[in-house]
C-alpha cells in the first residue's frame, strides 16, 4: 500500500513521534502505522495532501547531463569514504 502525505492532529495526553498533544504536523506515515495510531486515538487525519508542482514544470534542456559531463563534476571514486587515519 502506498504512503499518503497528510496533515495530522495529535490527540490525547501523550506525544506522537515527537509531536505534543494538540499540535498539527505533516508526514507520510506507513499506512499500517497510521491506522494503528488512529485506532488508538493518538492522531486524527485533518487533510490528505497530494504534493504537486504549480505551473508547467520542465527540466532544463541539458538535463540529465551526458556521462562525460557528469564524470567531470563528480568527486573522485572513494572521495566520500573516511580513511582509518582520520
């Protein structure tokens, strides 16, 4: 089942995933976890949100870059690894 993005209200007297009772938060919860929390009375769905882009969005004409262009701007192989020496 696909996760859905929603706005939630925290109910009851306990925090839910770091959010205090009475607060509103937005998240994409696992559907089973969401249903359990609703059944327990921890949260209420205020609104389902379908994120979209406004207008006519198009990628730049030169995207994605060619393999040669991408290789020229990427870090050398292994550059992100931390060596044992520090």
